[in-house]
């Protein structure tokens, strides 16, 4: 497995100011959900103790199971993001074979400004580890989590657990789909040939579709029983 230096892993998982959300906001059937994409303070429902989210992607489907006690603040934020349709049409923009796949910058730069400073507090470490299939927030330091997530491809506990990367859920079905997501672009710019996070935030999916046409996307993410 190819490992990243510890400092690099921490610094690059979340680059730039924050994340964007998208054109789908205007198309969302639920008007309150659409409003919440533009007003993060309204996305504040309490998360149930346990819930599942089915992701339908351009490669197939996979399901996450979230246990709120593992990471209460992270689980609540994720629950609300899914409820408002935030992850619809979002790209898997950073995929490093053997390490992780990252997503969560939305396709429309306009909503980025609304979520830029919508950070959540860190959760206690040590409840779960960054092992294969576990889902964790990307971050740039203490208390900087917002919307970006990554799914671990292997056991990254040694390099990530002690840096505050706290898992809140796990892929319980469809991990083979996650492992098939396009990884040909590898690491993001400037260290690699993949997308530059700041440009995704500023230009949205238009930049990705033009310069990185092989990327896979989330079609929908929905809470299921």
C-alpha cells in the first residue's frame, strides 16, 4: 500500500477554504431542503442513534451505516447534509489507490460561500479507527470539519487516528463499488495530476467535467431503513 507522509496526509485531505454545493439546490423538490443548502444554520436536525445512507453512483450502489455515538458532531452534520441533498451530483475527486477516496466539494460554487465557515467541533478520538471501509471527515486541523469525507481503502489507523480523523460510519455493503471508483488521476494538484481543490470550489463541476472527464460521481445519497 502506498502511504503518504503523516504531515502531508493531514494537510492535504482538506485543502483550501471550504466546500461548494450545487445547481441541484434549485431543483430539489423539498423547498426547505433547498433553503438549507443556502442557509447552513437551518440544517440542524438531531441525528438518530443509528441510520443508513444509500449512495447511488456512476459505478453502482453502496451503503454506509452511521453510529452517532462514534462521532456525535460528525454524524449530525452528515445526517443533515444527506437530508438536504448536499451530496447529489458530487464527484469522487481524489482517489489514491490503497489509501482512500475523497468527496464532498459540491458542483456549484455559489453555495460554497454559505458553507465556507460552517465548521463543526471535533469529536473525541479513539472510539473507532481508520480501517478499511470506515468513513471519516477530511480536515485541515482542529475543528475544521465541514462537508468533505473520505472512505478508507485499508488500515490507515497508524497514520490518521492520532491526528484527529474520527470515523463516524462504515460501508456495510457495496465496498466493491467504492473500490471500482475511477482512480486514474491519483493525487490532486499541485503534488499530483488530479483536480485542484480550490478550483473545484471556485469553478464547480464544470471544471471537473472539462478537465477530468473520467471521474465518478454520486448521483444521489438517501437515508434508508
